[in-house]
């Protein structure tokens, strides 16, 4: 939890559409967006007005950043002009003569080729050799299908995008972008369609054939772990997380998840989202982990939810701030929780302090 909160501003979290909007906002500061991407971003910003404010704030901040360069204390242009004028006229004349001769030869050659072509009496048909084909054909067939899928998602055709991309992945199993296409498909299934069973199957496919991709990507590895943990419950907790994000009162919905699943990966995800919402509402720095968690605890009504936050605060004081006394106080409060799992974890933490 500590590492997640401390680096939260450097990762894309939250719902799939929110992550997409954040990605497009970041992209437009480095390169122009295509028309499709720009339209998609405007659509997403209408759904998330707070991101529109953050985008404007970023623009204002970047506008204030200017790069200055010091002028050189000497002028090189005069020396260059003198060097150019110092060339003696015979050399200049000789060079000009050479250029003129080369141009004349090129004209004569062009006329000759054109004459032969016109007098040949046969129509020229371009022939693509095998070597030319290898250059003309793209290295990856899946690159086209990935772009097509992204365009379809932008138009709201997510189901068609997933089905067609899945078929292309099966048709080109040895493609250079096979792993990347699987990630794209999994993200569409998870974030846009909420078909968690199919997302899990896609990640398993990726794990079986490209395990190094998951091993080297914290974000997708965590998502795979969430899916695996929710599998025995038919992915119900993940659907509840998605529902909470779009509810009228997300904070209360996330708190209910803390109460129902206090000792689970999705409880940690719910707590992350609560911290994010409050940090944005109160204009707080996400690196102020303890301060934000205290705010979260203050808005929780259910005792188990407060106990779960106390447990997390104890971890922060112990591991992040190296303050064992403050950690002990939080662990002792959590150890009295009516929820057995929360109390057990708090007592384990107290034993480690002793």
C-alpha cells in the first residue's frame, strides 16, 4: 500500500476510461493527437470534469517553464564570411564549371532514357520482386488490427473491437506484436466491457506464451493477481469496484467494500481510490500518505472501515516514517476490531514491533 500511494501520481490507476483520458492528456504534451484521439479525449473530459481542470493546470504550469540560452561572447559570422571571401576566384570558377557540366550531363541522360522509353513501343509494367515485397509488407500484421481496435473503441464499438482483435491474434500467433496485441485485448475486455472472465483468459494466454511481459510490468501483473483472486467469487468484487467508481457516492461505495472485504486485494484497491478522491477534492499532495489516510478515516462511518484504515496507518508509520510508537498506537486500535482478519493482522504487526 505504501509503495502504491507514494508513486500513485506516476501510474495510471482507476477506471479504464479515466486511465485512457490521463494517457491522452500526457500524450498531447509531447506530440499532437490524431483527430480520433482528440475527439476521444474531449468525450472523456466531459465524463471526468476534474481531469479537465488538471489538464488546464498542467498547461498553465508548462507555459511558465521557459528554457533560456546564454549568448556566446564572440561572433563567429564575421570569421565565416571572411573565410568564404578568401577563396580565390580560379577555384570558384572551376567549381561553378564542374556544377554546370554535371547538370548538363544529367539533362542529356534524362532525354536519352525518355527517348528509349517512348520508342520502345511496349507499356512499362512495374514488377514487385520478392525483395521489394519484403520491404513493402509491414513487419507486423497485428499492428493494423490493434489500431483498428483502438479506433473502434473510440467510436463505442468495444465488443466488435475485442472480437476482431481476438480473431487476428489467433490468425497470427507468431507476429512480432503478439504480446502487445494480447495486452490490448485484455485491456478492452477488462476496462471497457468488464468481461472479466475473458480478460482473465487473455492474461493467462499472455502468461503462458510471454511470461516475461507480465513479470516486467507491475501494472498488468497486479491486474492479473486481482483477477485470479476474484475468480473463485466469479469476479463479483471487481464488478463492485467498477460500480462504486460510477456511483453517486463513490466514497460510501468504496467504504462498503472495505467493510465487506477488509483483508483482500480489492479492499486495498478501494482504499487507493478513496485516497485519490480525497486528495483531489482537498487539493492534497498524493505523497502525503499519512495525511490522506487520516482524511479517509475521518469520513468512514463503519467501525471496520476505520479499523482497516488504522491498520494501514500503522504500516505507514512503521515502514514509511520509521515511527514505531505511532505505529503501535494504530495497530492497537486495529487489534480491537470486530473483524477477525483485521484484528489478526494488527496483532501480528504488534508482535513484530516487540
